C-alpha cells in the first residue's frame, strides 16, 4: 500500500522576491515530487493563498464586512496557487489529479486515483493548514507537514521578540497552548500553525512536522521520515 503524505504549502513559498529563487524552488519541487512518485508515495499538496489572498481581502475589506465573504476571496486565491503547482507538475509528466478539489472528501478520493493531488481552501473559517490536516486524516496519512517560511515553532513571535526561543520538539498540547486553540484566525490573518488545524490533529492523533519549506532538503527529509531541521510535534 502506498504511503500517504500531505503537505500544507504556504502560499508565500511560491513567490520569493528574487526571480532566481523562484526558478530554483520550482525546479527542486518538481525533482522531489518525481522522486517520490517513483517511490510510490501518494502526495497531497494543500496550497495557501499568500500575498494574493491578503491583497484581495484588503482590497475588499472597506466594502465587505462579512468575514465569511472575505474568506471566500482568500479561498479563491488558494485555488489559483494550487492550480499553478498542479500545472507545473503536470508539465513534467507527474500523475497529478486534473482537477482542484473543493472538499476534503473529494481530495481524498482523487488521491486514491492519482499520485498527487493539489488543492487549496474549502470552507470559510478553515485555513489551508486545517484542510491539510483533515486531508491527512481522511486519506490515511500518519501526520501532516506544515511547510512555511519560518524554520521552527517559537514560543513567541521572533519578529517582535528577539529573545524568542525555538522548539525542536513539542507535544500537540504544547503547540495548542502556543497557537491559542479555540481562537480561530480572522480572514487573511496567519500564525505558524492555524489553531483549527492543531485541534483537528489532536482529535485524530496526527503528528505534525513544521519546517521552512524554502529548503527542499528539509521538506523531503520530513516526507521520508528522516531527521530534518524544524519542529516535530507528536500526539
């Protein structure tokens, strides 16, 4: 039986500022997925909205005061980003599902039929982290990889607190305390891991690996179950 791995891919990873960085990142992503497909892995990739989602929500916020409607704008951006990844992988012959599923159950079904499924958000109030954890649970994965633009989970925001301490390992309960489980994020807001995703991981006893997805070696090592630089979160 093929091993299932699900990656929550931060939308910011698709758009590093330097053009050379973008080219290298996409090339490494393609190489990694080709390698994993050859090893008969099943890979779910749930892509965040990044800058397009934030910009779209900011543009509409003065005219739309319903958070669910604003979330729909963010969800549309995640699906555009997922389509970019889907088409990049399809171009090199990877068996990627030809559609972007709009529900976790559809994503899990497509993952049974294809080597790779790319998707974005599903419902208002559910970030792509939460969708990725739900997909891992429904598709039979043992955990979920959160690939973002920070290397670890910190005890406070390192951009604000220069003395913030990072963690190489945590329990889900410890992560829940740091992320504030029970406090959903507003449309367009972000945290190292969405509290709803952490709660779902706790409910389904799924481990999480949180790492800097700009470094493809870290991401591939986590997928393969090898040591990686980042934070391992255990049930």
